[in-house]
C-alpha cells in the first residue's frame, strides 16, 4: 500500500513538473546504461527524473527530457544502479590500524567517532544503506540519528544496538579475566530476559534485531559450530522482534544452529558457514535469507596476525573459510534467497564492494550479485522504497564507468553516489 501511494505521488509530481516546469532541486540524470534490478535487465540510454528525494519518472534519453530549469547530470560512458545495500556491517569497529585486543579498550565515545568516519567511507563507496548488526552503547544508533538529521554524511542505517547472546557466548566478551566480572550489554538468558533486552534496545532506538545462535570466529573460547541458544529462546527473540515489526538476524555458523534459527522463524542467517543439503532445503522452504561474508577471510589470513588477532581466532577462520565458500556455491545453485553481507570491520570499511567479485567467482552471475545488494536486501528489510530505480522510490543511485555485468570489479570504483536525491560523489 505504501508503495502504491508513493507511485501515485510520483506520477502526480511528474505530471505537475512536466506541465509547469521544474522546481528547485529537480534533476534529470542520464547515463549510457542502467541496471534494472527488479527485472534483471540492462537498459540502454536511461533517463531518470528526480524531485526532492524521490524518483518521479524513469524513461530513456529520447523519451524523457529535462523540464525547464531542472539540473541535468550526464553520466556518459557510465552505468547507473540502485545504491548498494550491505546487510552486515559493524560501523563502530575499525580493525585497520588498531590492534585486535586494544580495540576492546575503546570507550563508547571513541567507538562513536569510528562509526562517524566509517559511515562516510561506506557511503562514498556506493553503499547507501547498511544494517549494523552489533555495536556498544547505542553508538551507531546515535550516528544514524545524526545522519537522518542532516548533521553527518552516511548511509541509511538499520541498527540493532547490542547483539543478544548467552553468557559466555559469541556475543559476550570472554577476553577479560573473571575477577573483572565483565558482561557484554546484549547478554540475555531465557525467554523473558531476552524479551526484556530486546525491549530495552528498542527503547533506545534499535530498528532491527540480531542474536548469536552459535559460537563465532572472533570470540574467545567458543566453538564456531556449537549452538548457543535453545529453540525456545530463539522463538522468543523472533516473536518479540516480529511483534515490533523488526527484521531479525541470527549469527549462525554451525549447521544445528542454522537449522534451529530457521525453525524459530528468523529472517536472515548471518555467515551460514557450515551447510548441508537438509539445511539448504529448510532455508528454501521457509524463505530464509542467507547473508554470507565470503570475502573477509582473505583479509583475516593475510593481515590478521599483524593486527594482533590471536592464533585461536586465525585458526577458526582458516578452518571454515573454504567450507563456507562451498556452502555459498551450493546455496546459490539451489536458489536460496541471498543478500550482500560483508561483515565490514573484519576488513576496512569502504572496501565492502570487494566481495562482489567473490560472489561471482563462487557461483553467482553478475546480475545475481548486484540483486543481492539491492532488490533482495530491500525485500529482506521490508523496504518498498529502495533496491531498484523505479518511480516512487527514494533516489539512491550509484554509477560506475563501464558495464559491471561484464566486469563486476567495476563496483569497487564507483564514480557517482546519490542518496536521497543528494549528490555526494560525482
């Protein structure tokens, strides 16, 4: 219904604009080609008319001309696409230049500054929307609010706040000695404690939910594949999130944890490292999205030791790297719903697009990879206004020199970034 209203408003705006001339801020954007992510097509010689922060008309150079007074932006030799969407980032974390264990000593104000810097880098790399799936002290939530208020430059952000986890699990912090009695903000055990924690996160601005269903690579003393929450607890998380109309993500590497999270009703599985045929069939049956970070292992193995990553974590990463990539190939072949999720923070923010090439290398077509980072992500997040260049949608548009359907690595060098009708890079 919202999309129909937006389309009607866009149509009326276009009719008024074409009849009476342009208003301040009207833009006609043209290029050599456009990726139609909704229909999986390449459109030649597109023209897109933008008013304020919305797309009001999509046509071609021959059929759509600029109203009198409109600004014209000609992206000759370039291909336009919807702004990219990364469904798994940690904006307040920045491994580059900060040793792994030292980063745990950073205060929430310092982490917030990280998030400000990383948000701008992410936007300038062409990612106009992200889902931040875990940050301390509601730091990213407040950066998101500042972006929305126009105080900072950055992408649209869905933010979970502190990710939920069991005592001693992946979403807890086990690096400190017991006498410190440290417990991460998101620790919650049992259905009612879990519900209270989600409600607290929402109270302070969370607009998404994330929990740790299994152990992980970068935690201490957790087995990557070991399940951590029970089915009852996971159902409690999903129920509470869905009651508040929020999308729920589950960090899950191991097969049992992935299956249990799917049965609990989660919307997306993060990492999904250890898959079997039954798990893939279950994901297809339930319509669960996979968000698989198949690039960052290269950075971890090449740079992790120099960044002070402990041997335990390096070994866990190495052990599942190829298993995860084989699982990615199998899931793509089987037709599981997929979104782009980089886990940026494990490698430097702003390099998110380097994962596109790996997605193609391990089984996707170039169009499928672009759809994972656009229309699929928008559908996962229940956003009718994003993910495609269509009338009524928000004007989030990026461009690259050349055709990314012929060379997906072109996405690593975006030449144009528009978010919400504002040009940030040209």
